[in-house]
């Protein structure tokens, strides 16, 4: 219900009314090297569906934090994950957050941001901040819904990823998600 309320308040920043499924969470995190990563950041965690999966995979001592812009979702996540640092910030500020955390770069970024809901200028700003913050060879995962494969903004997002990242792979459709989704897995 929390996501539905936030979607009604601001559909462009939420992008969904349903939490992601455990199947999508598994696809978002598999093969990302989370088990060996020294630094991991999740941006746009929403309900925390990916957060729980990420936490199970991290080695002791891994530096991990979340970045969530919506203050109500930030508050909910802070209560749900009291031992995880959660910034109430835009991902555009990721380079500054790394300085606060005394981190040089991020090994893995997991993104729940609703890319196709954002105007192109914001897409570029966000992706520039993420890319700039990543380790060479670092990994980035994000997802889109099945209908995004045929929408013009869906094609432009993939092009945006391909312009920046060394490799961009697209997963099979995760049908056990509502709506069905696919994952982009990128490597810097």
C-alpha cells in the first residue's frame, strides 16, 4: 500500500505500485559480484525488495548504503533496516556521498530508479553521477518493465547505457513479477 500511496502522490518518481518480486530481486543481484564487492550502493530502493537480497549476499565488512530521495520511503526504510545507512538524497549527489563515506569508488550499483519516467536531462545527470562514482570494471544493474522494450524511452535508455558502459546485457523476461520485467546488467 505504501508504494501505491507514493505513486498516487508522484507517479513520475515512483514508477510502480507493486513491490518487486523475489524473482526480480534474484535476477538483479545474480552475477553482480556482490559476494566479493568492497563497496555496494543501492539507489532508489523503494520497498526494499532488493535490499534484503543484497544484504544476504554481502561479505562482512562490505561498505553498503542506500540512496532514497522520497522522504516518506526513506523513513520507512530507516525503520525496516535500522542497521543500514540510508541517505535521503538524489542519486545525482552520489559523488558527494562517496566523499562523506570516505569511499573512492563503488564496485556494484543496484538501481531501482524508474528510468523511463524521467526526462532525458535527468536520465543523463543521474547516469553521469553513477558512472563517475563507479570503479573501473564495476557493475551496474537496473530493470525495466516489459512494455519498456517497445516504448521509445525504453530504447533511449538502452542507448544511454551503451554509450557509457563497456558491456550491456539484457536478461530474459522475469514473468514472475508484476508487471513482468527484465534486467540490464552493465559493466564499466
